[in-house]
């Protein structure tokens, strides 16, 4: 059983200013902290214990430790000052939550391994150590034992722009909005 841990917290500061009853500007910033690691853990005994021995791993260092300040900015404009219609626009940046994905990717206790060539030399259909351990070079590897995280990795984030118009008609408010969002620093 593999185990990965992450810690995340945020702090948000915002203020708004109304100018001449027609324009309201809101500005803010959000501090996002994220860190992830793999705690100390052991692998269970496997069926082929010559290949997959019970192994124990010490707690990893922080595999990712991100501290980011991200902006929030929006404005609302009431062309008549009556409060019956508004034009809004905004710019926001959002940090994407990684959860335990990064730590799990490099967890040596997670699904990972080496792929061996097997030659059934005695024809019994049972993989025996002498039939796969002495074959030519391992064709490939996969998973946490063989994976690493770039120490200069940056946290993925998203930028969103929005603009909209809303109008009150009698007791109903109708509006239209446009949102554009793009994601940056994606991790693969």
C-alpha cells in the first residue's frame, strides 16, 4: 500500500472602492502554499519475492514546495448610476491543486517495476528466476522507482478573463457573460 501526503493552505486579501456611484473596482491577492512528500512506508511481500522483495523507504524530502501570490482584479460600471444595469470585467489567476498526484508519481512503493524478457527454457509455463533474470537487458521500466520530479518545476496555474453585461427589467435580471480561461505550466 502506497501513501502520499500533501499540505495546502491559502490566505486571501481583497478591498473594493466605489467611485461616483458608477464605478466599483475590486482588487485582491491570494497567497497559495502547497507542499507534497511521501512518508516512510514499506511494501508488502509479493508473489515473486526474488523480484519484488519487501522494501522499506524513508520519508522523502519535499517533492514540491510552492508558494505563490496570485492577483484578482475586477471592475463594475453602471452607465446610468441607477443600479439597473452593470458592465463587469475581471482578471483572475488561479493556482491548480495538485493533490497527491506529484508525490504518487515518484512513490517507490506505488505501482512501478521493471519489464523483463522471459524465455520458458524448460517449457513448464512458470516464470523461474533463471529464465528471466539472465535474459538480455531489461526492455523497459515504469513507475515511481524509475521516475523523478524536476527540482525546478513550477506550479500549474490558470488565467481567466471575463466580461459581462446585466440589466434589470422589471423584477427580472438578464445578462450575458464571456469567460476565457487558459492553463499554464502543465505537468506531464
